[in-house]
């Protein structure tokens, strides 16, 4: 945590999607608002704003995290990856293609959070049952109730990576 707040703001040093930066942020600003409002990374969505829906999921130091429950100053010294960074790196291009092919995105509001959460699961390089996939993404709510297709897409990607 940085020190010396001035006018309710602190300077943080953070790496976001591979770019190191220093920014002055309000101590009460959450990470989702910092990413969206200060950095223009609007792929991180804000739904419930109290840790329930998962729409705001990003990676913080390699683990998925609720950006609405994380203060931006808590990311000081850390590494943040958003859906924009994951897309740019092409690290989940196969997963994104599976989402498109299997109609796993409807309105798309939950999709970025789903993809970020699923990316963490896929990094584990394990092949899991559908029930285990559902359990892993159970913190991400889809209001379009597209869970079946979402699990299909993750499962297909999991199996195709395992077969490489
Ligand atoms: S907006 Fe963060 S969990 Fe819903
Ligand atoms: S696709 Fe609409 S909320 Fe999930």
C-alpha cells in the first residue's frame, strides 16, 4: 500500500496489460472504476458492485479478482490483466472462438468476466468434468442463463488444448 495521501489521492505503480504506469488515484476508488474511467478499459463490466455477479472479474497477480471489491490502491506494485490484455495477447483466442462458435455469448454483459475466469481455469492445464467447470465459474452470473453453451465452450477449449 502506498503512503502519503494528498487530497485523498495516492500514487500507485501498477502494470496493466503489460504496461507499467504510475497514476494518482482516489483512495476510495475501486479497481473497476480505475480501469474503466481512468484507463478507458471498458471491457471490465460493472454489474452488482458488491462482489456477487462476477462481471468485473480481472486478473490481479495472476488470480481472478473482483475489481468492484478491490481498491485501486490495493493493486499498487501488482500486475493487472483485463479482457483487453488477454485478447491482445491472443492467449484466449481459442476460447473466444469457441464462445462465438457455440453461441456462448448472448447480450455479452457477463462475457468478459466469464472469459477471464475461464482463462484462469484453462491455465491449470487440467481436464475437468462439466460439473467441475460449472463449479469453477459459479461466481460468474449470466443473466441470459447461457450456462450450458458457456460450459460447452470452456469444455471444448479444455479438451482441444489437452490434445495438442
Ligand atoms: S460488479 Fe463486481 S461482482 Fe458484480
Ligand atoms: S450473455 Fe447476457 S448476461 Fe451473460
